[in-house]
């Protein structure tokens, strides 16, 4: 269970929603009252949601699951990156690229390209190139880092997303819903809670509120890592009362068992044809990231 108090939520400003004229009526069950034209979030429900989210993340990670942190608004980027790195989970803090989940094959290829370019730089290959070519590759590496560094260790589609602002991250949520990936979302009073699996009613604009929620999810993920590691150690140790098996060195070895060989049909080409790799629609890797700041939806 997450270790957080009502006082901590109040101090972080979790209870402050948006102005009443900007509310989403679907959030009515999560609103406690209204003060001076601002909705006040019911923190009792927030506490219950935090507990459920923490338990879910801990159990998921203990089974080897992956939780992706998503927070692309300016005030969320630092907290999301720091907490995701602390619990060894992937994260997205720049603009969500369409197809990050639904076109993951292409995303993996770009991550691989980033790693190859990093290796070339470490070996000093960029230093011996012509100045123009070297500068071009350096800029390309910087661009790839900005977009994919948080996903560098992601080998498969994550099992769950933790989203800071569900109103802003509509594309990420749509992709997760399409692939049946679970979503834990900080859901402010202007947001639609329907696409979210675990709704955490919360202020999603205050830096302290974002930092608090991100740290609680990261703590739960770390507990899951510890539980998984402890289970692995327990499996390796002999159980109490169980004697180790002794082998007679003079005993004749068993005859090898014949295992017939089977031909496995390679249908990877057929599978690839079924996957939509339309980069112009699903994965726009050439847009300028500077458009991120124009979409911030602050109070």
C-alpha cells in the first residue's frame, strides 16, 4: 500500500481542480465541492486510487511487467524522467510520436539506429569524418536522444502506462486502448475518465502534485523489482529439509535421447505484411519537437 497521507496531498495541491467553467461533467463523482469558481477534488477518492494504483504496479512489476511513464508537459518532464530512471522504467517526456505503441517495430528500429550511432561516436569514427558530415551526424544523434533516450531499454510494448495529464496525452491513451494496455492516469477535473483503467483524481498542473504522484508510482515499481529479485533468490536456494542430490561418478552415463528435428516455417514475412508501417500517418519522425510547448494546457 502506498505510504501517503492526506496532509501530503493537501501540501502538494493535489485537491485543486480547474475552473468550474472548464470542467468535464464525467468527473462529477470525483469532485468534493466548489470554491471561488474552482472545483475541489475529493481526496478520499484520490487516496483510494493511489493505493489501488500502487498495488497494481507492484504486482505487475513483480511478475516482470513494464510500466511506461508519460508526461510531456513542461512542468512534468523533470519529475517523470527522474522517477522513471529511479525505478528503471521507460518514459516519454517529449512529444508523443504517433505509432509509439501501434507501430513499435519502427520505433525499435530508430532506437537501434540511435545505439549504432552512439557506438560509432564512442569509437571515434565521427572525429575522422569531414566536418559537415560529422556535424550532421551529431545533430542526428541529438535528435534521436531527445525522442528515444527514455525508450532505449524498451524491448517490447509496455504492460501499462502511467500518464500525468490524460487530457493532453490523447494519442498515447488511444494507442494504449487499441492494444489493451492498462492506463493509470492523473485525471484533473477537465479530463475524460472513461478511457482510463485506474483514475487518480488529481491536480495535473502543479509541479509538486506531479512529483508526488510520480514518486509513489516509482516506489511501487521498486517494490515490485525487489519482490521479483527475492523470488528469484528463493528459487535458487534449496528448500528447508531438502538434501542435495549426490551423483555417483562411477555410474555409467545414460544413453542420449533421440530428438527428431522439425522444420519450422518462417512466416515472418506474412506477419510483417499485416503490420501497418505507414510512417507518414502513424509515425511522423520529422516534425519539430518545438511544437510541444504550444499545447500546454495550464490553468
